[in-house]
C-alpha cells in the first residue's frame, strides 16, 4: 500500500514516533511500524521493486531519483545501491523520522535526502525548474486505487519528471472475474440473517455494499479474467482514474457465481528485462490480496456462458481516497439473469 | 472490545452509516459493522453474556437495565428477553442507528430505548435521581484496560446504579506469565536487524516497546500464572485502574523466556450459577487473544526458579485510552539476571 498518511491533516506532525498515542496513529496511520512491516514482508512486492531497481544499474547510474511516499526508505536505498547520484524521498508521515535514521545508519547520508511533508508543498532542493530522471513509488492500494496515492505520483510526474524520464513502475492493469463462494458468503453475508436468534438484516445490506479484501483460492474462479483498465504511468491523467469499463466474463465450467473478484498486475517495463507481478488469485500471496464484490443474488452459469456488464469506478466525492464502484451485469444463456450493485470502498 | 467511539470528537455524528467515508471511520471506528461482526462472532464472549443474562430471568424480570456502549444492541435484546421491564442502551457511535433498526425489527420497540451520545452528556429519561437496577456492559479491551471504556462504566455505576444493584460482569482478574517464543520473536523483533540487507534496528527498539496482541500456544508457557490485579466492578474506583503489582512466576520447566504474557478472566458472579470465561492461553480463542511483552534479553530459567518483579500499569497522560506499562524483573537461581522494560499500548 502507498506510504503516506491517510489524513490530510498531519495531526501527529509535531509528535515524535516514540511519543505517539493511538489518537496520533488515527491521524497518521503510516507512522506505525506495523504497516511497514507488512509491506516489507510482502516479498512479491518488495523483491519486485528491488529487482527492477538493483538489476538495472545502467538506468540508475548517476541519475536523480524521486521516491514519492518513501516510508522507511527502502526504495531510496535500492536506488542508491543501483548507483543513483541523488535520491530524494518524500513522505508526510512521521515514519520518515525513522527513515532518516535508517538511511544514515546504512551509509546513505550523502546520497539520500528525505523531506517530510506533502509533495504539493515541500521544497525538494532541486532549484527552479529542477527535474528528476526517475520517479519510484509504491502507491498502490487495495483494488489498485483504494486509498492509493496515485494522484500525488501523477502530480509529481507532471511537475518534476524530466522529458524522457522514467516511472517505476510504469504499467498497471486492473482485472475482474467471477467466483463461486457459497461457504464464505454465508459466513460473511448470511450471518446477519440470524445473530443469536435475532434478525440483523439491516447490517446485511451494508455488508453487501462493502467489497471484501481477502485471499481467494484459484479453484473458486469460474470465469476467465477480463482486463477492465490499463494505466500507463507515463501518460495517464488524474481524470482517467474515474472510468467506466464494459466487461465480458466467459464461464469455464458449470457453477454458481456469488461474487465478482478484482485484482491488479504491476509492471516495470523500463527495465532491461521487464519485472512484473500480479496480485491475482493465480499468483503468490501479496498483502493486497484480492477484492471480493458480493452480488445480492446467486447467479447460475453454464460452461461457455458469458456474463457481460459494465463496471464504473470513481473516487468518492466527499473523500477522494475512497472509491464508489457500481457493477451492472447480465448472464447470457439458459440461466439468464441480471443485476445492479453499488459498492463503496471506505 | 468495548463498543464506543475511539475518538472524543464524534466526527461522523452528522453522517449516516451508509454515507460514511474512511475519514469518518477513523473518527468513529465502532460505526463499522466489521468490528461488531468480530465481537458477535466471538462466541466465548457473546455466549457468556447471553448465558449470564438469559439463564437468570429471576434477576432481570421487571428490572430497569442500562447497557453502556450498546453497539448493535445484542446485550439489550438479551436483557429484554430475560424479562427486563425497560432497557436503556447508550452508545456514541453511529452504529446505534443500526441498533435502533435491529431492536425494532426484533420486536423490542417498547422495551428498549437507545440513546446516541456520551454517557456523561445524555438524558436517559429516568427522571431526576432516576436509577437502574442492573448495568450490563462489554467494556473490556486488550490486556483488559487498553482502549477500554471502564471509566465510563464506573461513572455510570456511580451516577445511575440503585443501591443493591448489579453489574454484569462484576469481576475481572488480570494475569501474567512468561513464555518461550524464539521463533516468533525472531520474526517480529529480529526481523529488523536485517531488512533486505539493511540495518533497521531503530525500528526494533520501537517494536520492543509495543506489546503484541496475538494468540499464544499453551505449550509456550513456561511459568505458572500470577494474578496481578483483581477488579470488583461494584466497588473499584477509576484511580485504582492505575496500579503497581509485585509478581512471582514459578518456572515449570527448564527453558528460555522471551516474553511476558498478559491476559484476563471475566466473571458474572451475580448469576445463580456464576458464568466465567478466560482469555488466557489455556482457554478457547477470543478476539482479545493474549498480550505479549517481549523482553530485550532472553532469560534462562530452570524448573523451580522464580522470576520476581513488579508491573506498573497506568493510562497514558496524553491519551487515557492508551496504556503505559513497565515491567521490572529478576530471575532468581543459577541463571540470575534482571531487566527493566517500558511498554506503550497505543
């Protein structure tokens, strides 16, 4: 997940990490080491960044590199090890105080400069019209765009990236499919029908609207995946992050469908040999897991049937780090049905 | 865990649950159904409350009952089913909007009154000097007192409980022991010595200070438990929640000690037949798990040795829902050693 505060007001900014209370952590959740522990221990994530940087010294040698949302400074250190002349890391969370210690202890005091604050407001020390050669960032959120800091990365690109400069990563693709998930849907949604003998169905309606971030077994997937959005980080605009996408999901067997499933793939195409990873159900575990969108009704599909539909995804109007997602769908074939679902990732 | 907002400022108060964004949930985390799902599905917790209430209609019949931090209203409905004449539930979280629907759908409109707000500020409709016969509350936090709402429960008791009235639960006991935990300590603490080849030891120091809430296998426990604090909910004062306690832990085998372990037991002694549950490592899983306090050094103990020491526990000065805990210890015997650890639950 992206390493920046989840709250525009950096309420903990005047408090050192050691003195932070739970109230400060609510305002600056990325100050807590636990979230960085989870991200660092996500080896698919961290090794992909490491390999894309460390194995490409020809790209990094003597370059100026900007790390947007640097967290504990791990990507900055990879870039420095790959030969970068200068690495600037920016983060608005108090975790950057630890990053300063870490980068210094590891001998990067002269190469890595860390700047606390919002990228929109800080001085990167590049001088007037100063540019960087490469922007690195681990900005991805659940379902790629939830709580992501892609907006900030794009702003950094437009303001600081030199012509011909590179983005790490530079490609992202979002996918959906459909899954059989009777047992877990009963546990998560059906549960509210009878809670110790009481009817809690008003919670069921709320639970259905909230996509669930969880790991899904590939055996549960009953349709071929369909790409719904491709992002070229060198060219995509903030406006393009609100999108509508038609999809067709072809059923690979006779089964029931209880939910749509979303995930994303990431690629570092600028590398000599592209580095890629997927957060899909066919791939190794990542902390992004997958995102499950339960449907109200159970769909029946036969092998060869198509589920067609349209997914609309846009930032919530009141909080642009939340996502409003709608899915309209129709099952074609002998078991024809259709539906409309509105989801909120918040 | 206790069902109240974690933040004094009820930022989400003017927003309905359906419209809440992630920012609102940061200010009112108990508004999210997920936390109530976890608590309701904790069967040790919920069944203990149910049994203590439902199986004692002789105590509840025609009584006035107050539920402090009522959440989704489950305890209110238990009390109503047990024959209470009137049940008043109070919660400052938006979840109470759902509780209103739930209690009404389940036919308790005339028996259960739900009041949104801080207990210190709301009108319970009891009239001047109005009292209640029984206070029920699920106020317990991790290590009993972290983020607990016991302060509020005691305030409610002093203000509203009739002479001779009852508290559900009415007893709580905190315990510590010591555990062998080499493998997981390496993973959680040792990890920071070498993060992809970099020295992250400044995070190690922070991680050591933070107690870890997790399940511990009874096989890891190397000492007999020692009770460090007993609370009689009918009489305990807020001041007594800051405490110092000497402990003696007798080693039951030759082993190493990597951490102290804390947990608590709860009892409903007012029942015809007392209902009790434990959150200890010898008991069935609860969402409170146990609390692990890693020591900096590894201690060696021989069977029959005693680890003596003193534990000090008090609310953090800047945020009284956080806990400051210090543990001083000495290993007596052939492998004598001693240490001083300062922890922060935040």
